[in-house]
C-alpha cells in the first residue's frame, strides 16, 4: 500500500511541476494562433499585390535573419501546414485525454 501511495505522490509532485509549463503552453499557443492568422490575412489580402509589384521591379529588401522570406509562397504555405498539423495533434490529444474509454 505504501509503495502505491508513494508512486502516486511522486506522480502528483511531477504534475505540480508540470502544471505551470502547461499553462504557459496555452499562452504560447494563443500567440501562435495570432501569428498564423496575421500571416493568413497577409497572404489573402496583400501577397499577390506585393508579389506582382516585386515582379514589376518594386525595390524591397527581402533579406531575412536566416529564415525563408515570406515572399516565397511556400514559406507561408508550409507555416500554415505546420500549424494545422500541430492543431490537429493537440485536438486529438485533448479528445483522447477527455475520453473516459481511454483511461
């Protein structure tokens, strides 16, 4: 009996340490959603117009800090694909965690 109590007490202790990180993850996820929505809005409202202007000779600085340029269409597409993959993974994990049949 003591062994089981100690085991679950240790799991609770680990949970207590993990909880602030999980709560911070929610804030980071909300930030990620805002970032991806802003990029989606840019793509749907401005991207084609900007791309066309660049093709016609508009001078813009597309130098980055090492990441791909957002004026590369694949960059935004890949970012959104990564976001969708993570969102579905989180949704599935949450559904599995709440499903009483998965206990």
